[in-house]
C-alpha cells in the first residue's frame, strides 16, 4: 500500500528545547526571520529566531529525516519553563493557516516529527505555520528523578516537589492547559510579525495527550482555534489514568500473578473469531465490541472447544480477563471506569515478562500517576492495592485532579458560539485509552448542548473499528489522522482536509473513508476469499457502518452509515 507512517505516536513523540519569534512584513524572508529574535512578548524569558535551509535540520532521535523545506525556526521560553517552537514556511509557500501540534503521554518534549510534517505539507494542504510545546517540563533528567522515563515518553515526576513530596501545582497547570494556550498566543503573534498578517484559520492536530490538549482548548479557550482534530483523547484524565492500572490489579487479586502474554494473545484471537461476523462480514475485526458477548470461560482447560495447545485458561484467569474487559469496580460493584474492549491487545495495560511465572510490568504512565500524583510517594507499592483501596485512590484522583486536568467539561457553548468545529476519532481496539470514555463524554456533550442534531453541527465523533491507539491495527485505520499520511489527498480520505472543508466551507463530514494499513491477520479458511486490503466508511457516532448485504465486502461503497438505538447510551456493565 502507498502508506507510510508520518510518525507513530504511541503515547507521543516529541523533543524538548526552547523556542523563538519574528517581526515585520516579508522583505527577504531570511532577514525577516532573524529580526523575530527582537520581538517583545509578555512572560517570555528568551526568544531566538533562526533561518533554516531546506534539508539541513534534524533533531535525533525524534526527527532523523531532514526537513525538506526551508523555514524560520523560532524558539521561545515562557516563564517559568515552557518551551515552544514555532516553524514558519517561507512567505511564498505559506498556506495562510496555522496548525498547532499536540504532544503525547506526560509530554516534556517538542513534537519535531509533527512540526516537520506540517511545515512540509503536501500538494493539497500546502505548508502550515506550526507550533509545539514541551508543556513546561523536561521528559528526561527531571529534577527529582522520579519520572518513569520510558523511551520517548516522559515521566510524571514533574508533578511532585522532591524536597517534601508536595504537588507542584504550577507545573501541573502548565502541563494541563496553560502551556497550550501560551503556545497558541505566542505563535499567532509570531505569525503576524513574520508575514505581516494573521493566519486565515487556526487548527489543532493531536492524538492521545494531543487529543486532550485540543479538547481543553475548546473548553477553556474557545476562540483559540477554528478547527480541532482530536484523536484518542486523554480527557477524563483523573479517571482513565488510574483505571489503566486495573488490568494488573485484576490479575493480581484473582490469580496472584499475571496471565501470560501467550494466553492473553490467544484470548484476543478467540474473541475476534467469535464476534468478527456479527456485522455480516468476516474481516478480522469486531465492528462494535459492545455487541461482543464472548465469555473467556469458554477457554477454560477441559471445556468443550477449549484450546489444546497450552493456551487454555485456568478458571481464575478467565475471571481476571472478564474483570479487565468490564473495567474497574469498587468492592460493592460500583462502576468506576471502562475497561479494554474485546479484540484490543492486552500488551499495553496487562503486560508482563516472558518468564515463568510472569512478572507484572505496569504501564509507566499509570504507575507514575498512582505513585507521584495520587499517593505523592515515589516508593508506593502498587501491589498492596485491594479493590477497596483502589477505589479510594481512584476517588482521590478525581478529587485532586478533575478540576485541573479532567478536561471533561461538557459545556461547549463558547466554542459553538465562536463557530469552532471539532472532529474526534477513537479506535475501538485502543490498548491504552478506553474507547468508551470518548462515547461517555460525547453523550454528556449531547445532553448539555441541546441534543444530537445541534451538537453534530460543531462536534463529531468517529469510532474506528479495529484501530489501536491513535493508529495501526487490523481494521481500516488510515484516514489521514494525526501522524499518518493519507492514501488519497481529499476530504473523504484525509481527516485534516475533512476538518478544513468543515471549517472553511461549512460542509460537515458525514463519512470518512478509511483504508487498511497492511493485510490483517486472517483465519486460514478466509485467506482464499478475503482480499488483503479493504476500505470502510467511518461514520459520525452514533451511526456505524453496516454492510448492505451485497457487493464487494472489501469496498467501502458496499457499506452504509446506519444509526442504532443501542448506541445512545454508555452501557457500563456490557461485558
């Protein structure tokens, strides 16, 4: 396929530095660029502008391919330590649009790959003026050394003062909302100074934490952006982040140790096989996991049809899988949050070593949140948690962090009044952020803003069957979302262009056409009849794609978007 990853954003790539700025309308672009270093902006500690020639800029390890176009690089540091970069294409190549780029995980780095993609542009979008922020703290070598840095993911240690283990509330606010707004204000000032005019339209593009950042902009600074593309948003932060530890807790409480990765992989395959055909098409994808009632106890050793290859489950292991799918509950069955969906990989949140017995390896982002944010104790031992103390810690997270970073305010009246448009997408097999959290929030927005028809005039949610966190997966998962090069540069196949058409021409996206990344894993019997690649329509929730019952099932044209009643509610105890 003519697919190449723009850059894979697991919980997010980016790299931390400082940032810069510019003045005056364009005589010579290079001269004008360097004058931006003299720009006076409020709360700015430093500003440096550098003219960069084509194919000369790289920033390993985050950006190893040189940026192919010339641009003006402006590095800005806002008090106390918010680093921002604004990249400006030459005046002749600018598309008169500003596109900000979101971060990932706990951020802590500049999103160089995203900046490169935006400033380079393509034949249809042209070259964006673009910006990124590290959100006010470094991902690596944090002052207190308490962050669990994991590859490109920065740790959450910035939230805790090392001297006395008190919360660093200023840095949390910077991470949650202030840095994004400051970046936006500064970038717009730089754009106006460099080009002699403001941008015609301002866009946000991000996934995961980048999706949450887009949403907090819509909620708190509704006039910052005309259009927001928000993937797999990490909103509901105060709830879903602690809930990410639940899979490891469920296995510990039910079994005393993790279920092996080999067995969990077999569980996922069995769930897909059982529920794949519910939509009338065998394609290796569960179209709507809420309709999948697969019971993992059918895989218990000795049961009729249970695996005989060593991947059958003990009864307690099946119990644990059920708990993981159901999501965290209190000691009396109280709903806390959603779980992983059948068909999603367990490797993100129920991970363990390949040893005998396996040893739990909790996801570092949730581990940091429990130790450093909730407990304010770097030595906290998560294995001491019980169902009751998990619930207590979960409620503590809500009490401490909902107001600052929950990003779940359903009142979008300001954004609607401004005329903003927001397009959200979320993969049904997201292995890190629970997809039903996006549906939960959307339903609350509908209730708070005058009903579905009114909300869909400015806010649309697209659920993506078979898509993992932000990208990848067995389904039709390429639609030009954050970090992904679309297969076709048109508003039907490219979410960036779909959002632009909505903002600039008033044509709302009634459907996106998504394409598979690679041949999905198939059951042997289907290999002969099912083509390697397929396209599918993505429909604005609560509609979903239904096979018409005839025609080529690998072609999106054989499907139609249909709204179903069951989609209207959240169904906490579905599994």
